[in-house]
C-alpha cells in the first residue's frame, strides 16, 4: 500500500529539518520532491535538479503549472528569486565536482552499512538510472526517504541489500513512515519514531540490528 499525502508530507517535513541555511540540495523524485514545500524558515537554500535548474521552489498550485518548467522527474515546479537554468552537462558537473551539500533520495532498500539500492528491480522495466549513482557518491550528505516496508510488508532496511546496488556505504540518514535512523560506523541507530508506531514495532519491521538512542524523538 502506498503512503497517503499526509504521511508523505510528514516524512518530507522531517527531512527539511536536516537542511541548513545556504545549502545546495538535490531532491529525488517521489517523497523527496515534497521537501521543497517545507523550507520557509531556511535562508538561501538552493534546490538543484539534474535537468538544469538551480533554485526550485514549492510545488505549483493546481492549474498554475508551467508546462515548460519541471524537475528531473518531469513533475511541474516553481522557481525562487535568483534561480538559474543550464544544460544537463553543467548540472552533472556540479554534482561530480562535489558542489551538492545534500541529496535526498528515495530507495528500494538500504543496508546497515549505508549501501543504497534504488534504481532497478530485476525483471521490471525502468525509464533509466538517472543521476542517483553520481549523487550518492558525490553529495556531501545522503538522506533516504521511503516506506519502512514493501507493499508485501517486507523490510526495506536490511543487513545486506538483495537488489542491485546504486552505491555502497553512502547513506547517512534514513527517514521512513515509521522511524528516523542514523547510519553510523557502529551500525544503525534509532533516533526517532513516527507516531503512532512504537520502538518495538520499528525493531520488528527492520531486518538489521538497531541500537536505540536514550532520548527518542517522537514525530507527530
């Protein structure tokens, strides 16, 4: 079952807290694209897209979309004051040179070591790999937003990913509809839970060991 807009927005709102003033941030498609809607209190944050935009704003109101203005996933966007446009080669040059402070991506699986699998399920057709491999390797911080479990109820946070990897040991933070989990050298650390889930429910639905921080953030 997919997540409703309220839950997706709650995940995106929590992810926005990780963004600091002055950052250049790349947002993946799906839940990550909603993060741009929760940056009102952030100063000089510039959202970058691989198709050649720096300065993406909130999602446009229904009926006010510009058919010529979209993000890398093809979804309509707005732009902020001071935004700029360029071709994809410059966009990827920014990524490969390490100018992206943070990328916020979706995922199919994440391992306890921070390995990321988010580009293909074997046997299924995908439109393309996109820029995930470059972003996962070159962004200064990688945050993943996703469902905690699959539609079949299977864990997506694993000891070892079973799907083809996008990049190894790249993810620093995982935010799901159930929890906030940090990836550390000592393993996964549960730092927050999404109401109404409990710590026990999060542990049960995670297929990797979790250390529990003493003070757990509860997100409503």
